[in-house]
C-alpha cells in the first residue's frame, strides 16, 4: 500500500505501543515506509518481532506492559540506548470488553482503564520526559476511538476510558506546546482487526443476532459504505506525526468513514 509522502520523517525514531497487530502494525509499517526507525512495543514480543522484520529500517521489538510504569520507562530507556534518540510516540495499545452497564464488574472497568487510559498516560509521560531531556520538538499521537466521541452501548466502560484519552490529550497538548511538542489523538470507527472480531462475537451474543448482522449494522452506520481498515488509520497517524501537521495540537481527529462528523 502506498502511503502519503512525509519526507521530514525520514531518519526519525518512533515508539509505537500495541504494535504487533491491527492498527499498531499498520502504523509501524507506514512509518517504516517513510524511513522512520520504529520500536515496536507490545506485550506479545514474539508477534512484535515478526512485524518488526516486515517494517525494516532497523525496526526492533520491545516487550512492554503499558499498565506498568517500570515496563514503560524501561522501554523508552531501551529505545534511547539502542537508537540514540526518540522523536515520535504513538500510544496505541488498547483493550476492550463488552457487557451491559448494569452488569459491569470492577475488573471490567479496571482493566479497560489500566490499558486504555493509564497506558496512554504512562507512555506519553515517558516520551515527553525524553523529548524534554533531549531538547527535541517531538510529536505524540494517542489512539482514542469513535467511542470517545459518542457513548457506545455495551461499551460504557470502554467509552469512558477513551473519553479520558481525549481529555488527557488536550491538557497535555497545552502544557507541552511551549516546548514545541505536539500531542494529538485519533478516533477510529469500525476497524477490521482481531479486536473487532472478538467484539462482533460478544455483541452478537448480547443482542441476540448473528455476527454477520452485527457487521452489516456497522457498515450501515458508515456513510462510506465499508468497514474501516487499519491502513485507513495509519495514513492519518503519519500525517499527524509529520511537519505537514506542524500547527495541529490537542486535536481528536475522526477517521470513521463518516460515522461521526462533528
């Protein structure tokens, strides 16, 4: 797949979390295609190593649990040691589960917030500290969701965690702007990934319909008339990390095929 040109990215170093599969994999491949050296951080390091081999450009894999400060900080230190710098960070690792709000457990809530919100916080903080220590004008992109713009039935806890990502993104962007560090978020819609496959099965069971009917409903809600692909998201991330977006910060950009247009 051809990605839009962003020549200013060549030679930069990026860390991408949740990089082994899905959206993170597509982002890593897109950055590698633009000459970025990518550190692919994932809790499944074996899968991340396989993707790193596809990315090329000196890409390497790191075992990271974004819920843990020590793991995240060690990963950023490793990037600095191996690559000599850090210019870009994509906090993409995320999880979901599905249950009616009245049936949610503490474990459901805590797990979604630990990865989706705390994970973004820890990765952003570690990257920002590295940028400041290097005196670099870095860029950060966080993966939020369509569910960060519109509360999603059966995903109330997930929506809450992704709304938190947008609030954090805006506040951090204001704090870091004087240092020339930009922070933005992306809000994908119904993306064809392994996570979506699991969600389709859960939703079908909870709604009493078939998985194919769930998919048809997703497509019906999408004006562009198809499921979103990870590559549809990756192109936006490349843009936001590049100098083409040099005057954009604190934004939560929809990439939903028109599901949400505000």
